[in-house]
């Protein structure tokens, strides 16, 4: 099973290939926004994917458009609800909603 490391806490959990990062966070009991139904509605699940960007699902137009409207977006930015895990380990950083900021 691939591993998901969650920064800044440094917690690592086992995840299932194909599940969204947001679902993995919720299953792990992490503080997370309500899922929007994969419609990129809220943007509150903005995260940085530091490692494993090649193993996660490719960004689609809807996600790209939502990210364009968010302040603080960078090349590592993804929406956790629309990013599906692959077969390799991933490290993410929670921003705002789960980082304690
Ligand atoms: S939960 Fe879907 S955009 Fe945030």
C-alpha cells in the first residue's frame, strides 16, 4: 500500500490507490473541509503536493480553473478532493484548513 505523509504534522498513513487525497485525510481523522462532490466548488482543500506529483492523477480543467482563483497557488498546488492517489508514496502539506494556521 502506498503511504501518504501529511505535513506540517509529519504524520504518515497507509492509503488506497485511486482514493482522493481528501477522502484519505478524512479517513485518517484529519481536519478537512466537507467534500464538494468533485466539483471544485470551494477551493478550501488546497494543498501542496511536495513528493509524488507524478503518481497522483493529472490535473483537469475544472481544478485548474479553481486554482487560478486562489491566492498563494504555486507549482505544487492541487485540490485534495480532485487529486487521486497512485501506487507510490506521496507527501502533502496542508494549507489553512488543516495546518493550524
Ligand atoms: S472539497 Fe472540492 S474544491 Fe474543496
